[in-house]
């Protein structure tokens, strides 16, 4: 019998409790009790298309869902710009009214095709964080490779065992059923991304063709256009590794080289950086060195937490489920309040 880990069970129970509490308390009261004056949600993609490179990774927003998110945010918060946020961080102040700033990671083309027009219509600005290796569709993110492989795997009706055994071997699993193979492929990390190309050969997936035909990422011309419309851009590493799994030296290389490339290619007003995946475990020395190199702000991805490093702005994820913006924000507020009540809401850096 498989026994769930205690920590996982505890987190799931806490999540359910927060969901129950937040569902019965008026949202305005939740805002006032916690006093969190600035919220910074992050997304990756908004689309009504099938998006095979993303669809097996997380539940993303369709345009009607994103529009509902924006309407909710505008009812309860005032939008602020990156300039506004930097001014508050530098001065050690908070916005006078509850405010929000939108951020989007990975530099997907929908930022130009879908998101920006919807934001312009409502007078909202945003920051788009770009992995420089993917700009102009030069490379494919390893997680997007994995999703494309799973999409192909699930399409195959061929029941022969030979190719399934080879996929299992390359993915590092003994399972040969579709579900087990899909989970194994999606668990492949940045340091094993060469295995994804080997799997593509077995499953007959052409990553190069997908890049050319679908153009999943922003181009230089599109970035320039977004900036001319008042949107900001920032770095999101070179090729999106798990920062907890690499050395400090590699964290700094991924960060500073991507920041410098964007500064060379675009007339950025401020050097800013958003962590790929999450910022847990990133040491204080990282922030000291990147700020010495001129990075004004970093953006986390670990929820609404206080941070030892004032230059690191907390963010929370708006995707992953079909929950409404009201539900997600209420749960994030409630979790932060509960963590604060037991002294567990601070991200402490060693």
C-alpha cells in the first residue's frame, strides 16, 4: 500500500482549509484583515487554441477566463506600472490603495497576439519576462518539448511494445502504459533535456519544424512593438533551469547573461528578472551580486510571502486550475495570513 507523505498530506489539508475559509468570507474583508496592498499575479499563456506545447503542463486561461480575471482585479485593485513599483521599493513605501501589477513568464507569442490587446483595451500595463534562448524561436523550452512528446504519445494507437519499451528506457521508468510514460516524460528535468531529443526520434516529433511552423515565442520585432506600446520586459534566465538544482555560479550566469542580452538588444528602462519555476533556496549572496550588476528588482514565484531581500517581489500563480481570480486571490491571502500567524510566512535567505 502506498502511504502519502506526511508533509504532502498536511499541505493538502491546509489548502482545503484555506479554500473553505476564503469561500465564506467577503473578499473586501480578506483584503482589509491581511493588509496586503500590492498583489503581483503571474501567468504564462492566454489562448483559445489547443497549444500542444503547453496543454500537458498546466491548466491555462482561455480569453474569456482571462477577461474575467482582469474585470475582477479592476474592481478590487488599481493597476500600477513597473516604474511605480520600483519607486515604492526604493522608498520603502506601499501603494496608497490596493494595487496590482501583472507579469507573464516564458515570452510566449500570445503576449503579443492575445494578451497585449486585451490589456490595452482596459488601460493595464504589464511586464513580460523572456528567456533569451527562446527569443526569435531559436530554441524550444525543455518543458514545452516534454508536452509535445506527451501529445504525440497520447495520439499513438499503435500498441506494439517495442517502441513503448524504448520510450520507457529513455524516460527512466519501468512503466509502459500511456499514463506512466507521460508522467515520466513530464518529470524530465533541465539537466536531462538531451533525453527529450532522443524521445523525439522514437516518437517521430520534429521540434525544429514546430518552432518554424508555430513560432511559439516572441520575436525581436514583437518585443520592440510591445515596448513602444508601454509594456515592460525583463529577463527570465537563458533557458529556464530549476534554480534550486544548480549552483550559485550557474544561477548568476543564467540571470546576468540574460539581463545583459536584453539590455543590449532593447532599450530597457530597468533591468528586472523573474525566477523560473521558484525562488526557494536562492541565497542572499545571489541578490547582492545581481543588484551590484544593476538589476533593480527580482520577482519570486512562491506565493504571497515576506522576504529577507527587499528587492525580491513576491508573486503567485494564476494558472494550474480553473479556479476564478476571486478564489485564487482569497486562498493566497488566507494562506499568507495563516503562515504569518505562526511565524512561517517569511522567505529567509541564508
